């Protein structure tokens, strides 16, 4: 039976498992920074999943149909979606293919993009296996690592889940920022184990300059966003900013865990339908 978000959140090691997953996201960012950076804002993450669905369903991405799906799901404007695809082509994330009707302009993801999607899925399957000592990863590999059925199921559920479409307010300072998802993952991955009711979770001492280099953001822009988060109590410092212990709020950690467990539950329902449980 598929795991539910409530079951996972109640697990005594839930935060440990979620922190390990966040560390996995960061490893992917370091291994393939180009792909990771492009999809590291929430809107781009949604756009990428919808594009992949069309590819897995038809073997190609037709821009006109992609734009229709984006509008149907109220993810972005057609202009934003068009700019997204053009940028993907510039960076080699997708490539054009020949077609009888040149006006259709079909494109396909690069091998690097498909491998990134596979790694993304397997990272979540590994987390699910930690929760119940399952063997989803093994079964997925036995299937030939075929995402053709499971990915469209996952994305369809994503698009109908408000908690994933509309991120918690506590993430607002970061969520639409370039590399915003990576910043959130970094804060969780570096958080220290503490009691469940601790109001502040220590992250470590790190300068804003170092953070800006990690996330490929200007120091000024990153400082502004960190201060926005500090004003609402999402993060803070025990002393001078950038020279003392950085912390995140319990609410931030809890909302992150909740969002991840909702996502994991969706993936596990798709696993059940694909025979991976």
C-alpha cells in the first residue's frame, strides 16, 4: 500500500530522511549545475514537468501543445512558456528534430535532461524506501528505468495538488527567485538534528558572500531576500549577520517536510499503479 503524507510525517526519522533527500538535491546541483539551475525556481520546475509529460506521451514536445497545457494548468503565460523553451534550446537542454510540418517546431530533451529527470525520480524513490524499507528503486531499475508511465501520473497529480502548486507562505522570499529551490534545499540539508519542538534549528556559520557564490546570485540580491526572510522570522542569526550561527525556524523545517511528504505520497501512489511497491 502506498505511503501517505501523514504516515511519513509521523515517522520518528522523518526529518532525517527529508534532510538526506535535500542533500541529494544539492549533490545533483553540483554534478549538473546547468540543468539544476535552470529548473531551480518553482515556476520553471512546473514548466519542466509539463514539457516532460508531453515528451513521454508522444516522443516529442510540440511548442503549441505545450503552451496550451501551460495555460490549461494556469502555470504561466504563453510568452513565459515560449521564452522558457527558447532558453532550454539555447543551453542544449532540448534540441529540435525534423518534421514534415516545419511550423510545428518539435523538440526533444537531451540525454542529459532525461538523466537528470531519472536521478530526480530515483532520489525520491530512495527516500520512500527509507520510510518503509521498501525496494522501489530495485523494481524501477528492473523495469529498465522507464519513466514513460510513471512520470505523467506523477505530474497529473502535482497539477491538481494545491499544496504543491502554491507553496507555503514561509517560502515566499525564495520561491520565485532563480535558484530559490536550491536555497531552500541548502538550508534544510545543512540544518542540525534538534528536538522536534525546538523553535530554532541551527544551520551553521556561513558568510553571505559564500552563499552567493554557491547559488550563483549577486550578494546584494541574496542579502535582500535573506533579510526579507529574517523580517518574518523564517531565518535569523544568533549574532552579526554572516559571522554568527545561521538558523531556520521550526515552521520553515516543518512546512518543508510537509511539502516533501505530500510530493512523496503522490510519487508513491504512482509507484503503486506502476507495480513498484
